[in-house]
C-alpha cells in the first residue's frame, strides 16, 4: 500500500540522519515503481505528487515522467492539474517524452474550461520547443483574442515563448499585439508589454543573424517591419504611462503608494528599446520621462525601482542634456541611500553611463577604458558635483561598493581634480586587497601620464605608489617610472634619487618594485646624492601633511621647504649592500644592485676614499662564483670594465697552451703587463656612464622609417604582415606617448627580429648590401680589433633533428650581427610596447668562451649589459608556423605550431590564439577539439575564458596549449575538428570548423 503524501513528509522530517532519509526515499521510490508497473491508476496522482516532493529534495525522479503525460491526458481536472505541475517540474524542453504532450496540449487549448486552457498555456510558456511552438501557435493566437482576460494574459506569455523559439513567425503576429495594447486589464497590459519587448529582442537578433559580417550593423541602422510598426505605438505607450502617473489611488494596483509599479517598469523597458537610435521616438517620450523622474516618490523601494529603470531609459535613448543631468542627479541621490543594494546599482549605472558617453569609445577600441576628458559630456560634468559622495564610497566596508566606486573615480579624473582624486586612489591602495593592487597601479599610471599637472608631481606620485604597492606593481609601472625620471631635469633627478634612497632605507625589503626603481636610480644618478637638495613643495594640504610627517611636526608647524642632506659614498654603498644581504632579496634586485655597484664605482672614482672603492670592486666580484649564470657573467664583465678603467689588463690563458696570453679586450702579449689602450679605457668609462636621455620623437621617427624599409623590401608581402607593420606607427597619431615606445634607442642599425617564416628556413632575399648607418648609442663599435669570422650553421632538417647529420661543406650566409646592448621592445600590459629598464636579458646559450667580449653600454632595457655571445652560433629555437583555424562573428582562432622536441618529429605543440575583433569582450569561451584516431592529444585550459578586445589597453592575448602526436607522420597529415562556444553581447554563439592547413609532412 502506497503512503500518502503527508505521511511521506512526516517520515522524512522524522529522519535524524541523511542515511535514514535516503532509506525512506529509496523504499518509497521502489513502491512507486511497482505501482507504475502494475498500472495502479487510482494512485497515479498521489505517486506524482510524492515524486514532486522527492524532486524538491534532490532525488532522481525521471521514472515518473510518463506518469505525468498520462495525468495530463486525464479528463478530470484535479489529476490534470497534478499532471501539468509534474510536467513543468520533472521535464525539460530537451526531454524526449515531451513530444507526446503536443496532442494533449492542443486538446486542452480547445477546452471550454478556462482553467484547463490556462494550464495548457502555462505549459507552452515554459516548455514549448520549436516544433511545438510551430504546431500550437494558431491555438495560442486564438486565445489572444479571447473574451476572458485570464486567458489573454496567459496567451501573451505563451506567445512570447513561441516567438522566441520560432523568430520567423514574428511578423505574422505584430497586428495582434498592437490590438491588445488597448486592453483595460492591467494584467493583460503587463503581459502585452512583455510580449512586445520579447518580440523586439527576438526580431533584432534575427535581423542581426541575417546580417552577419557587418560588425557595426547593430549600432547603425537596425530597422525591420516589426520595429517600424511598434514605433508607431510610442504615443500610445507614452499616454498609457502618463495615465498611470496621474491616476488616483487604486487598491487593486497600488504598491507602496505608487500605481502599478510593475506595469510602469515594463513600459519604461519597452520605451528604452524603441527609443534607441530613433530621434523621433526619443523626442516623443522625453516629456513623460521627465515627469516620471520628478514625480516618483523614493521613500519606498517600488519608487526606487521605477526611477532606476527611468534612468536606464534616459541614458539609452537620444535624450537632451538636461534630461541626462536629471538622471545623474537621481543616481547621486541613490548614493546617499543607506541600502547597499541601491548604492551598488547607482555606482554601477554611473560608471556605465560615463563610459558610454565617451566620444571616442566606439572609434578607438584600444582606449575603451581610458578616463574621459570631454568637457561637453553633460553626464560627466553633472557627476562632478557628486564627486565627494563617490569618494566616500571608497571607505565603505562592503568591498563590492568600493570596487564600483573605484571604477567610477577612474572615469571622473580630469585636469582640474587629478591631484585630489589620485590622492584618494593612493589612500585606497593602502586598504584594498592585494590582488587588486596591480590593476590600481596600472590605472594610476595611466591617469598620471594623461593628466599630470607637472613632472615633479608625476614622479612624486609614482614613487609614493611604489612605496605602498611596489610588491604588486607590474613591470611596466616600474619601467615607466624609471623612464620618467631619466627624461626629467637634473633637479628632479636629484629629488627622485634622494627620495628613493630614503624609501629604500625605510623599507623592509618587501616592495620589490620600489627596490628595482630605487637601486637603478642610485646607480645612474648616485653622484647627485653627494650634494644636499632643497625644494619648495606646493602649499596644498596633502603636501603639507607629507612635509610634517617627514620632519615629525604637525601640519601647522611644517616648514615651507624640504631638505635632503648630502650623503657620503660609504653610506650610499652600505644602504644598497644592506638590501642585497637580506635573505628575502629576489634575484632581479640583486642583478640591479650588481649594475648599481659597477656604476657607483665609476661615479665615486674621484670623490670616494680607497676603502670605499675597493669595497665596491669586491661587491662586484662577489658574484663571480654565484649559482646564477646571469650574475656570474655580469660580475666577470663588470670586473673587466672596472679594471679597464683603472688601466689594468685582464689576461686569459691561451687555449692552445702556448706562451702567449690574450687580453680579454683582444690585445695579445708575450709576458709582462701591457697597459690598456686609451680607446678601450674611454669606451669602458662610457659603458658605465649615464643612460642617454630618451628622445621619444626620434624613436617614433626611427620606428616609422623601419616600418617603411620593411614595406619597401617586400617583407610585409612575404609574411602577410605588411598592413599591420604599416599601421602601427599611424595608430599612435600626433605626439607620441611615453607608454607607446618600441625601444629606448629606436633600434637604429639593428636587424629586425626574425619572422616565423625565416625561422622555418624559407629562403628570403637579403637586404641591399649598402653600409648601414651606425647607431649613435653604439659605443662599442670600435672596441674590437677585428670582427669574428662567421661560423657555418647546420642545414635545417625538416621535421626534427638528426643527431648524425653532418655540417654542410659549403659556408652558409652568416646571420646578421645582433647588438646585444641596444634594448629590445618589451611587451606591455597596456597593449603597447613600453620601455622596460628591468627586462631580464636572455641567458646565453653557451658557456662563456675565450672570445673577445664586448664592453657593456649604458642600456636600460636589461639589468646589465651582456658580453658579446657568438652571434653565429646555430639557433636551437624551434621553428614555428601559424595556421588559420577559423573566423566567426568577430572571433579569430590561430594556431602557432612548433616542434618542442627536435629529436621527436611526431610531437607538436599548438598554441591556439584567440583574437577578438568585435567592440566588446567575449565571455564563456570554450574550445573543443577532436582529432583522428592516429593522433593523440592533450589540451590545457585556456589562460582565460574572457577574450578582451584585441588591441585594447591593458589587455592580454588569450591562448590555449594543445600537444598532439601524429603517429602516422609522413603518411597522413594532422587534422582538427573544432567546436567553439562563447557569448557575444549577450548572445550564445557556437561554431563548428575543420582545420587542415598544417604543412604536409611536418605535422
């Protein structure tokens, strides 16, 4: 005998453990299965009710789906009601048994009982598939004209589902929707407005799918017969909304003193869709939007909901400036609300509104997150009045409120308030979680670069930021700070070096970014620390507080100037040495310190005592036995430079074991000590001299010339990259920015980096053989007595490395000499090449050989200049091939193919690169790859499931590693079956493609 529902509930509630509950459910499930097998019709409705209860508890109930279908077909209303409820809860639109309900639904839609027809309409509105929608649409349409409001409102919701599943039916039901707008029932009006909203959304999506390939179609001229018909109803919708505002108290529709707020919100949503990109419709609704914004009470949550939707509509339609100012003031009042939910909504909406109002956001996609500086932006100017309230939100205990306020402050910065808002950002930097600090540092850098009132303020702000969050600051922030100091005046360099030395002395060694910048500045401008420095700070409250803190006084007693006393060389060396002696000192800081000691040895040569100079030389030579090859090599090089400056030659043993000894700089003698020549001594001094001042205009011009030379020689045509190379300089436009540098010396005289095709061994025509102009910064061109003879390179073996291959008898063309002291461009976090004084130089491919070394030049792009490694050594880097995967709706997938193991021809590494060519990020990225049976594959997860706009600021390329092994290499080629899914602008996109463009015989 089956239990009653109430008895089952009592037994479940009486269970004291989860095991007891599972036992009760398992026993009752067995009883229900037995009743289903025995066709016990009298207990069918009871069993389905108990299955619903089990479903609520999370237990499997799939075995009862057919019982629901049988109850739906029952002629009795109580059983039919349980059947429909079970069908709605236990089935989904993917269930195969759902097609069995189509005939029962059609019969119930013809029922004279309005409640039976209502159950069928509810089921259609929740579960209808595309086939069911197409079959049942005529019956649903018949109920749209029913005389009963109960059926009309349910038919509207069911029709919304049908049109969503079958967008091609939209135009057939436009006239019916228009006639329902005159209904007097508020319930019907709400559902009609919802139906119109759904029709607009579905029709828009359907039109955009038909216009694939036109990325800007959505914003330019979206028009359709459906939208045109609905635009004619804007006056009727405005009249309906105005009647709701002016009607008196109605107990049936009043919520918190507001007449039917649900209908008002739905009307505002519909008006927002109709007013977008339509000046005429926007003009017709401006008056009623102003009336809603001024007459709605905010004491209740219903009024706040209406105002929020009104603000959204005002910002979306083409409203006038006065209305936008009114919307911003409403959001400003929301910020004063004690409810965190309302404040969060206000901050989020304000940030979105300000970002959308930027005039260059649509045209310049790589600056979509840059602060707005347009004085004509009425929303931004109105928001400035609420700046204090927004800043106060940074002190809110709720982290989500603080994050939204931070986003908004970033958009509020301009030339007038940059100092005060940057001070607030630095204050928040102290309190924010560490994982947020890197992003804040990058944003402060962009704000400082764009709106800085003076060079002193800029450098002072960046140093303060490194003092607070140097550990989390990105490499581009540290590099930019160093470049700002190097390009400043001598007076500002002295101030920066003094302040950085004080900050390093007070730091506990945890702020890695501060140590990198500070030790670099001490090495470059350490001679300025030997003189006292005094400067007059601006008379702002913040600066007075800083001065008072330095001198241990109150702000009222603060002096009008700040003075740094002169330091002796021994104290400076001790401070830097103390940093390196900490057991927590990272390797990169030790590398900067080694360069610093070498340069201080040259800076203090005439002013320091012999003990300090000897100590500096010992500190340089201390790393000659370091486990780090980089430190070991640099220590030997710097020791040779210091000895060369002192006039002492360094002898190397003859590899042949003869009597002669070879000097490290290329000279040779037999016995005795030969003094270093004056040319070598002067070159060594210049190698440790100050870094040349960066000329951004010169670098920009040289980069343009380099790009033009590449196009003239046809390099761009050979590799298909001509357009990208040509457009890179033009994209910067006008005055070059410090944050868009390729390299610090412009790359004059250096050969361009080898392209993937060149690495693959393809024959490329050599450049014209006329002499190339020597770079002004190449101080080492005359330090060698004779150039090294070129070394033959082994012929490339396709598909892998042959350990028994012999070298070719004929000499091959030597690779172009690479100047290791000319800095190379470093990849920036902000989407452009940035000068990186701290980029780690590549470790040498071989152990140091007794070859003539190069004297290091003052390069900022590496922690220390490198010895001249044999540039003719055959490169062991794997060749790479780029294969196009597919391009679909703005997403491009490319595969960079390499052979990681030269001895294994079958194994390949594919790096999928996801390129977003739309104007909005792509979310929920998921790539599936299928391979033939003769291929084994291992996929790593992507670096991110969100693909930002490629080329945008502060964006990184999203990649995914795929390792494949073709066991039939040479017989069958590699093929990939790709399925990509992602969300673009709220729409789910899936795409299937086949990739078979891999080079034959290699992959």
